[in-house]
C-alpha cells in the first residue's frame, strides 16, 4: 500500500493530524522520526501544550482556596477537566472522578483504601496473566498484609484469557477482580463487560485498568458496570503526572481516605478530623494543576478527532503491520488475539530485542524493548523480552513499511 493511501484511508487525513504534533517533524540520527512507542506514552498535540502554557503564563495560582481572580480562573479550568472526564467515561457524576498521578496510583488507592477495609484473611483477589506490574504488585502487597490469596486467570497461546478457567476461580471468598481492558504487552482486548458481570454474580467487585484502552476506544463505565476504572493522562495525548480513578459513588463514600492533608479535610482539630466530600476526600495536597488542565485539552482534542474514527484507522494500521511483519522470515508475533488493539509485539529468532531496538533507533524508528512491565506475560511465552511497536492515530502506513524494512536490515546485520 502506498504512503499516499495512508493519508486518506477511510477518510482519515493522518497528514493533517500529524501537523498537530510538532515532535513528529524532527529527525533522529539524521532519519525522519517514526515514533512507534505510544503504549509507553503518547505524543502531545499543540492544543495540550498551549493550554498548559496559558495556565503558567496567565492563570497560575493554587486552586480551591483562593478568592482572588487568578485562583478563581485556575480553579474553574481545573474543575472543567473533571466535567470532561465525566463525559469521556460517561460517569454518573463528576464526584465519581478522582484525580491521581496515573493508573498506578489509582490502583494503589483502591488496594490500600478499599482493600484494607474490606479484605480479610482467606479472601481472594483475582488478576489475570496479562497484567502490567501495576495491577499485580499492589494486590500482592495487600494479600501479604491481609493474609489473602492472589488468584490468576490463565491465558491461551494467542494471548487471550480463558474465561472457563476464570469462572472456576470465582467463589464466595472472591472480593475483587482486577484486570486490564487492553494488554500493554500484547494488545489483547479483554471482554471486560462479560468479566465484570461474572465477578458481580460471584459477589465480587471489579476494577479495570484502562490505561491502554482509553486512548483507542470509547469507554462507558456505566455500560460496563465497572466498580472502578483507571486511566493515565499521558496515554491519551495529555501530560504526565495526571490520571483518573473512576469509582461508583457508594463505594468511594464508604472508603477511608488514602492520604491526609490539604483539600481532603473539612475540619481539623487535634482531637478529630472530618473529611471532605467526594471527590476531594481522595485529593490531598496541591494537585498537578497544569497537568489537569492539559488533560482536559487532550480529551477535547480526542473528541474532535473522534474515538470511533481513531479506532477504525488504528485497526487498519494493525492489519497492515501484522501482514508486513508476518512476511519477515524468523519473526514471530507474540499475541495474536482475535480482539486486539494496535500493538505489534514480536521476537526474531537469534536476535535479542535490545539489539533490534538499538539498530532501529539508528534508523529513526522508536520502538520499545524488554518485558514491558509484564514479566509474567514473558514467562508464559517462555521468552525474556519482546520488541514492541505500538501504534497511534498519528502513525502512517509508510512508517510501518519503514519498520518492516528496518527489521529486514536488522536480520542482515545479525545473520
């Protein structure tokens, strides 16, 4: 397929989109940059950077506590993002959206606040074999503290969770099911709506790690009936250091504060402290104000592009990339789920992924190599690491062709 066709595929003008991302115009080692690492962090459009710059240049002040004009303006801009998050996730209320540093902190918040109050010795937490370390370790810490058990949903050779085995794990001691919406290491899209229903039938709650789903598809927490849902700003073309925990209001109201200080209080005496209402009960201290405003701009931008259009175009990128890489002798794609996001994780026989990534970098092609903070996934496939090309709506078919050509050159160098 020609480079030209990548600009007009399905009516999606990717070259126009790319004009919004200055970083993509640069050269690396004298070669045009092909950025294929969006699962690690997405690039930022001008609109996000301008929103953050405006805050620092014009409106910079602390929020919520000031009566002066700058504080009022910064508070309004920050809280507007909460309204945008509500719409983005289709939450019932703005009070169900908690600002955190990212998905990792969101999961830790639930594990420590909800978990310490509700998990007892002998209880069980269910995770999957696909999880990022951030959705494993917080539950391990909780289980060790509470003498609970961590149970793991196995996957098949395609990288799909085995739902029959998942059902067998659910029982009267299951308290929480914590699973990724989309695997960062393989791209597998898990059937989370069905998994949530199964958890609820067993009397358990469900937390969904949406870090890799939110940038690529429409998320409706009410339709999913998720008890908790988390995502990170930097994955959705926003800044780093900001993210969101959605939680059903009745659950969040029943949970104790995660941290103390600042806006999470209503009154403080040395005898007793009373806590603020949602969502502020879980937002101690001065937040990442600029990051919150930048996140709002990112959600606006994705809304203008259209998540449905993004998903359709990225599916075309994935199909093209799968075909191109499968044609390379000795290359094996790891993760071939029938429902999959735009992630191409692979190994080449006899060549270490780090060597692949280093050679590609000299060609201007940015990919990720390693275990992708998902060591159990690597163990399942009996490999130490993969090379991962993760695609976004600002990538082109020509960049995928450049990746394939680069991999053929890698083979020439090492074989």
